C-alpha cells in the first residue's frame, strides 16, 4: 500500500505542477500585451487624428486616417478573439485536471482512512511492546522500532499532503472562476469593438464613394506626393554617397567604396547604435505610424503603390522632433520642392528626419540622444502634422520598426 500511495502522491504533484503552469500562461501574457498595444494605439489615433481638427481635413485625409483606424481595430478584435479562444482551451483543460485531481484525492483519502483505522487497532503501548519483544534479536528489534517511527511520520506527512492538495484544488477552482470572468469580459469587449468597426466601415465606404466621383484627381495628387517623396529620397541617397566618398578620400582610400571610412570614435558610435537596436526612442514624444516601411497599396486607390523608405508618423501640431541617438549632423536639406530635412550620422548609420517646419541644428553639430533638432510641419490644407523618419545603413534603407522601441 505504501508504494501505491507514493505513486498517487507523485501523480498529484504532477497535476499541481501543470496547474501552476496554466496559471502563469505565458501565451495569455503575450496576447494581453498585444491587446494593450492596440488599445493604446487607438487612443493615440483618436487624440491625434480624430479630435476637433478633424474639421480641417480633406476627404482623402479623412479616408486615409479612417482606413488606418479600421486596420488597428481589426487587429484589436483578432487578438481579443485569440485571447478568448485560448481562455476557453485553458478552462476546458483545467476542468479536466480538477476532475482528475478530485478522483486522486478521493483515493488518497480513502487509503489514508484505512491506514488510520489499522493504526488505531495496533496503537496500544502493549501492542508496540509486544511487537518489539517478539523480535528474534536486538538488530531486528531496532529495525522494528525505526519502522514504527517512520510509519508514524509517514501518517503525519500524508495528512499534511492531503491538506495541501485540497488547498491547491480550492485555489484552482478560484482561478477557474476568474478565467471564466475574464473570458466574459473579453467577449463583451469584442462585441462593442465589432459594433464600432461596422460604424467605421460604413463611414469609410461613404468617404470612398465621395472620392470615387473624382478619383482621377485624387489619384493624381497621391502620385504627385509620392514623386516628391521619391525626389527627396534620391537627394538623401546622393548626400550619403557623397559623405561616404568624402570619408574615404580623407582616409586615403578609394572614393568608390560603398562604406564609410570610420575613425575609431565613429566605429564605437556605430557599434553603440547597433547595440541599441529595438530600444531607440521615438523621434516625437507622441505619435502613431500612419505609413509603414516598404511597398504598400494606397488606402484610396489600391492600384497605386506607396513606396516608403521609412515611416510616416502622425503627431501633434508644433511637435518637437528629437534625435533618436547621439551623433553628428551630416546634412540639413532645404529645397524648394519640399520641407526641410535633417540627416544625423551615427558611425556607419544615418537617421533621417523629414517634413520639418523649423530646423534647430547646423551641419557638423554634435547631437545627444533626444535632443530637439526641429519642429514638425503642419499642412494647413488638411491639418496633418506628419514627420517622415528613416534609418539607413550606409545608403541602404532599414525598417525603423526593428530599431525604435515598440514601433
């Protein structure tokens, strides 16, 4: 019976261990972090894009902003739904474990009760003394005495174990009730989110219908805007290549080299920049990414492809633009066809800050992390305050989302 009881105790320990793993639920924590991220993004969107300044916007801008809001809302609904589904699976699993654990405890209690009865029948001092005196020799008597002590200790330990496992079972039941409450909360939240999504989709469709009446004119504006962006990107690439050639010439190397000839100090700076990948601060204090890195269809006309060498961040009017890392001002670009831009060098990496209304630094200035270098430009025709931000390794664009914290 001792071996069987020990086996049961081990089985119960395994069950309790698995229960504690469910209570931790790393996947739930991951999904909850995503849900909070999308909720915060929607709050930022509402504050930056859908406040009173909504009245100043053009139909196209409204449609673009609403399209982005819809995509974030869909992400929120999906992750909330994933959370609810995961909770359902965990609830079912925990219910099975509770049932099995109850059966194991029942068996253990029955065997414990039988052990107590048996112990009671042979517990008198006379029985113990007779058990010892009936030994063939002193060695056997000593072993029997040790057995009596061990058996008494085992009874006590088993009783404590039952108490502990019963408490664990109660805790698991409480946890299960909490899981069910959490699931109901998520389901209710998703119901509200889906209703809002339907309203936003209707509004978006109304705006798109209005745009379709004069789609050619709107498409022409989008293409013209993309051409201006491409033009400034080409200017940035040209300036970076010139800076690379100049650094190599100064170092006595070939000017056709594709990489910077770095000083020891610049090499350290570049290494520090790389070590902070994923931890760099945002170029503005408050903002949401309206256009992400890479090629993507226009939300207004899917046949038009937007090619973004960086990200476009919607922010507040007169928002301060900050350097994301220490470095040196490589160039300040001022052209008739675009608003000012700033390039900051961090070893063999460059960060670009475009669409500014004010520039507060000069070429060659040493810059520290989060130093205010300018002010974002606000377009009076649509009320948009957007900073274009890019990261380059030499003259090759990188995805800022991989570098900026929680972008």
